[in-house]
């Protein structure tokens, strides 16, 4: 089965998850910004991964799904979201994660498989404004606020389990 991974990522976590899900190591992995010249008809399965930044997925992912809905309905499809909210056990499933619910409602798309993974907060690599906006969001949501550290929330065992499900 020929697969393509299409992703958007704020700090690389969505790409790392795509690489982990790509068990055969032969699939194409492309950032949404580099998708222009690819013929999606050549693929049997389309896997879309998107991170959440400041409360929303990348608008290019929304537009891609809306503009390719007919094609996506003919293929085997996967969508996964990467967000810090999924670090909480009550918000780490497709049925309980507010960003997944919002995305699927807004796009009216029904992928064959849906996943949600907690992301990473990488304070040392954020610029001054990002650092303090995210620190404030973490403070409001009882998350970590030490801006000298990186916090990896991704459950890699869950990513590997999802990989087995979609493969």
C-alpha cells in the first residue's frame, strides 16, 4: 500500500510522530507547505498530522482537507492531532480532545482512523513572546511553567500502538 504523510508542525513533534508511524520507511513524508507538485491519486493511504498552536490547527491543513474532500473520501485516511491538551488523561482520546472535535466538525470530514497525541513544550527554543504566551497558557491549564526546560508529553508507546492500528 502506497502511503503519504502530510503534516504541519510548530516545533517538529508532528514530523517525529509521522516518522514513527512510517513503519515501512518507504512512504513519502511532506510538510503541508511542500505538497504542491504531488499527485495524491498515486497513494492508497493519506495520513495527515497537525499540531495545535495557540488553540488551532494550521489553516493550510483545514484548507487541504476542504479542497480535497472528494479525494480523501476515496482513500484510506488517517488524521492525528498533536497538542499539549492531550497530556491530560481526560482529553487524550479523539472523543474527548477539544481540538479533534473542533477540526472534524469544521471540516465535516470522517477519516478512517483518528489519533491524538500530547505534544512537547520547548520553552528554550521559543522566542520571548511565544515563551510567555505559552507559559501563561500552561499556568491557566496547570501545566509546567519553567521556561528553562523542555517538556516532552508524547506517549511514544501510544504512537507505536496507533501505528499498528493504521497499518
